[in-house]
C-alpha cells in the first residue's frame, strides 16, 4: 500500500514538504503501521506542493522498483535456501486523502466527478454538488479501468499543455506512472480514506456546516452540550476526550480521532434533545454506520447494512437541506463498503498512521534545520 501526503515542517512560514510512504500488507494489521515497519519511498521538497501530473517525476523510479518486484527478485542465499529464494510483490492499494489520490493516480478533481463510478457533479447555483439520489441506479456503476488506461495513453500523446488540459476536461483522466504496472487497477485499487471522508469530511460537516451554521444548534445549545459532556466518565484508553465545543464557531480544532470519539460515544446523548425528527434519523443512522465500520471484524451482511444506511443518510440530507449541500465526501462515502469488502475493516487502510508519521518527520526536519543554523 502506498500513501502520498504533504505536511508543514516549519513554524511561521508556508512550506509544504511531500512524502510517499509504503506499508506491507502481508504484515498483520496490529504491526503493519508501526513506525519501524513503514517505508519512506520518497521526499518531495517544497516550498509548494507538486502540481497535478508532475508527481510522475517522483513516481517513475518507484514504479521501476515495483516492476522489478512484480517480475521477481532473488533474495540472498542462506543455509535454508542455498539457491536463494525468489519473491514477488505487487502494489494493491493506494490510500490517501482525495486530492492526493487523484493526483497520484491521474484522476480529475473530486469536485467534477467521482473516480470510482459514473457520477458527475451537477453545476447549480454557481457551485458543484453530487445530488441526485433518486436516479442512483443510472450512475452507481463502476468505471471501466481499461477505458481509463486508454484515455491516459491518449493524454500522454497530446503534444501541448493546452491539448492536455482540454483532453483532461473532456475525459477526466491524466497519465500516471502507476499505469505502467501491468496489474494495477486505477479504479478499484484507490480506496476512499475513511479518516478524511467519514470523520473529517462527513461527521464534521454534518455537525458544523449544517446543524451549527444553519442554526439547528445555537451558541447556548453548545454551552449546554459541553456541560453535559463534562459529566461523562469514559475509560482513558478510548482516546482524548473532545473539548472546546462552545469555542469559536463550535467544535473548535477537532481532529479526525476526536470526531470519531464524539460520534461514537457522545453524539446521541448530547445532541438528541436539540434535533428534529429528520435530523435524529440522520444522527442515528450515521452513528450506526460508524459503530459497524470501526469493528475489527466485518461481515458481509454488516457491509450491506452500512451501505443501505449511508444511502439513507445522503437521501435524508438531500431531501431536507437541498441539493447544494451534497458534497463530494457524501458521495464518496457510498463507496466505502466496497473498499472495505476489498481491503478489510477500515483500520486496515485508513490514514491515521501516515498522518502520525508526518508529525514525526516534521519534527525531525525542523530539528535538523536548527542544527544547520547553529
């Protein structure tokens, strides 16, 4: 599995450093993302993020190595294997946030179309939305990976930047060096990261952008919610207890993990009395989705239930709050069950560990920077 992300290593200045990680999926999930088992395949110097297809310059040598691994290499000879041992490996999974995943795999912006199905964004009231749950059967169809490859090759054959931009706008595809791998599926092998989609994307958006910004939860309600939450006593191993509910615009600076904790433990009890019937249904379904998804063992019937409830949540939001509020994350959540069916429970491929490594690398780079100055 590979991951692409950017982080800010310095305080007081804008400087985005990129990094390409890899994790070995053969390792058991309890040790797969330990610091000593994560591989750093490349660093992308700043100060700005690499734009669009230019990421291919950094991917090319990595893909060369992946091709060698696919063809097979001989490990050093040992007493047990006097002739050496041939091993093969394959890239089966790209797990990043949405902008990075599209950049590394050659898909157009998430604001324009979905990278997994035939759904295209509607442009209404001078903004994009992914509404249209009433005709879901017409667009919830997996894209053709062979067609994607064909279009990517045609993009590579364009003889100017303007021709490439025009072709990308019509086809939604750019060339990615990952397509050199004969087995790589640019549709199925790209997951929807649950950390960014489910917790930072949907949980945060429902509570802050709908219920707080649209006046369902007032400032006085937020104060009462904070007081009620302060009465909770939960085991320390469940993670940090969310705080600062009433500060700023509400739910100030919550991390993805704090949103996960809030939805799983607090939300139903502290929000219920302030919500109307439809919003209570949205909350109930979403809490159930998160509860099932974070289990360490997932059954097929659970994935079916999750998908049905995600459809219900998106439909209820569209019916009550309008088409304009259906964001790319709400649409992408419809594909989470399929990703989990292919690659296991969410914690087997979510980006929490890669984000943690960003913090570690950022501190190392910051420390080295001051050593150079000294």
